[in-house]
C-alpha cells in the first residue's frame, strides 16, 4: 500500500499557528537545519561564525542517514551542544528547542515546509527558489502573511553591498525610464552532476525524499542529482534565474511580470537530464519594461547584467552607470561609480530580525515575486505558449 502524501507531510496545516516568541538579547536562538546537502553544510559553516548572535544549531533533518549523522556531528562540535536528528521534518518543527529553521532541502519541498514551519510558530530562512509550482507558492505566501513569522528568502544578492548601492540609485530613478534589462549567465560544464555510486537504498528514507510528488522505486541518481529531473525542480528558472529576476522588483518596484515566453532544451549534455542546458526567457513587466534572462551550460561567455534607461545604462557587473546610448537632454553626463553599502550578511540580517522582529531584506513578498517569474518562465517553456499573470487575483493565466 502506497504511503499517502497526507501521511508523509502530516496535517500541520490544519493546526492553529503557535504563539510568536519575542527574544531578549540573553535568549539563545535554537536553529533547526532541514537539509544536510551542500547548502545545508554551507549554512552550518556560516552559522558557526556567528556565535556572537547567541545562537546554536539544536536539530538537523535529512532523508539520507549518513548525511544526517555527519551534519549532527558537525553541528554538535561547532556549538558544543546536543543536537537532535530526524528524517521527518515535521518532528523537528514540533521540538521546543527549535525557534527558527533553515530550509536547505531540494527545491520542490521549499514552499510546503515553509508554510508548515510558520504555522508551527517557527521563523524561517528558506533557500531559493521559494517554490517551483504556483499552488505551493501561493499557499506559502498566504501562510506567512497570516502567521507573521520572520521569513528571509535565500536570494542573498539582496545583501551584496554593491547591489544594495545600485538598488538605492535605481529606486531614485537615476536611469530615467528603464524599458529593457538584459541578463545572462554561462558555464561550460554539466552542472549539477554528482557521484552517486556510494548511495545505498537502506541508507535513505526514500518515501520522505519523494515528498508525495511521485511514486517510484529507489533511484540513487535522483537523490544525488535531483536538479536534473522535472519532478524536483522547474529547471534553470528556479535553480539560477531566481537570483537575477529578483532584482527587477527590488530595483524597479514592480512585483510581478505581466507575461512570459521562453525557449530552450537539452541541446548538448545528453546525459539523461530532463532539465534544460540552454534556456532563454522574455518577461514583460507592467511598467513597460522587457527583461531577457538567458543561461547556457555549453559556453563560458561572460555574465551580463545590463539595465537600459532613457538617461543611460547600468552595468551591474562593473557596478557603473554611464550615459551610454542616451540622446536625451538629461543624459547622464559623467560616469557614476556605485558606492557599496556597508551592511551585515544575509544570514546575520535574518538572525537579527528574528531577535528584533523587524522585516528582513528578502521577505516573503520578494520570495513570492521571484517564484512567480520563475514558474511563469518554466511553464512557458513547457507549453511553448505565452503565460500571463493576473496581479489582482494573484493567478497565472
């Protein structure tokens, strides 16, 4: 008999939200890490450098037992504390020693775990993309709004000093009217391929990994290379575009695309992957701005991030604004070097907001905005059709 999705995920969504906790400077913040892979290990290393924030990793969760054990041992050594461990994230959400969680599990689990975590009264740092399908994205968005927990989405470019300086100028209208944005990222490598020869079925809580998305026999490659399969990701729009498209609502103040078209496919790395190695999307925003985002894994051309306005051009890679291309009377006369903003890191910002109850830099609106853009682009690629968004009803059409 197949384990039902409801049994796997539990019924936490039906439970009332827990009371919000307020922390004094002397209160230790206990953190639960959900996901013991590469991002989880990165966050553990990051947290171990932030002990001055009076924190400790008190619990970890992963479906792969060796990764779970290793993460628990690292966390215990880093914070000199007992660390509870489980393959069931709902158990972790119920532990009183966990005040906040970091969601670093595969992309397709982010939104549902986020929704359950805030309903359980936990503050959350959720890796990008916030969601890979729209139903989950909308549910998580409303759950966070209702629970009013502190939520930081892991689009950490919002804490990059140079981009914070650029955002400040852009919000002041330094470029005049911005009508076009051109972004692309390139690698020449079979990205996300991993060695899975040591992964054994007996070491994996396989039904928990599947998360109710599909019912299939154990397959080590799917556990280790989930980024290559459609059941677990919406491809390059979620895996990479989320970081870049997040700049559009941040810089221009317009949260959602009006429409999206896309093209791409597996053009070179014919290794059984289902997610594209060449991709391009065109997104039109309501303020009459067209955004092109492209990525390929077939050539290592330079990264491009250019914003075209009536007064000139912003080059986000060079952190410079010039009057290039403008013939208006108010053309930018002298090049502007963008000043970097002195700030704390993305994780520091989250932890300090947990204590102060302020809104972090990449809040749930930022997460929902980039999720909508990524999901629209992935759907446009899948269907070969133009996808539109109704911002009043919050619905993809």
